[in-house]
C-alpha cells in the first residue's frame, strides 16, 4: 500500500497530475481544487489510496490526510466506487459532507454528479456514525442558470466543471473570466490557451465564492 507520495509535479491534466518521485512518475487522480493549488515543477506531498481492479491499478491522492480518510469512508457506501467518491470531494469538502450527513441534507448530496435522491438517501443512512461530527457551518458554492454556448478549450472546461457539480452558467462565467485573466482584458478569444490552465484559473474563481 502506498500511503503518501512526495515529489515534483511534472504534468497537470484535467483530473490528474503526474508526481515524479525518485525518478518514477506516478499518475495520481485528484480533485480540481488540488490541481488548481499546484503548478508544474512544484514540490508536493499527497496522501494516497491505491484502488486495485482486475484491469487496472489506480492511485488517488489528496493534499490533506482528512480528505484521503473521507475518500475511503465514502466508498464504504453500497454502490459507490472511487470515481464517485472523488466527485463527492470535488463538490463538497470533508466538513461540508459531515454537515450534510449530520443534518440529513439529501438535497446537498444530490448536487454531486451521479448521486440521485436514492443514492443520497443511502449515503445519509450508511455514513451516519462513520464520519466525525461537523465543526463549523459554511455556505454552499454559488450556483446559477444556463449560459451561452462556447467552443474549443473553453467548451471542454465548461463541460468538465458542469460534470464536477457547478451550474453551467456559473462555469461559463468562470471560464470567460479565467480566459480574460490569462490572455488580457479583451478575453483573448483567439488566443491559444490550454484547457488545463483555463480549468485551474476557473476553479480558483469558483473556489473564492465558497
């Protein structure tokens, strides 16, 4: 079992990074929040969980031990695997999840991609008593309504953000603002900006509204 990895970030993708440790590059799936908080060439330590399947070995990693432990606990719910557990931690931090379970807030859990009312009810039932009590109250991320269409890398990033739980209009606005910040005040519509850079900048903006 690989419990932690400490090394240099050599690549950042839309839902993963590659961490080079002693000459070996480990592909680690992680949250957009973790990706937005690091950069190419940075030193990083991740708390990891290896998921073993017949056809794959997949590493998931988190900057905080609390996130890794919550990731493990979420997977104890019937029908929830690592990808859904990662989606939970993308939409809700561990404290928000603890609060939702403590308050039996089914609606909060249905914001998570892949979790409907039945899945949310099952999570509330099966996570009860497994998570620590919440320690604080906080507001949920701002959500909004539908946007104008976008194309290219912008469309890819909007789609990724929607898949991670943000409303389409909020995702569209964050991507537009992120492109302006990266390329200049006119938005740089024709500028070549890669999707990973747009995603990291958009997530910084969305995260500031938590």
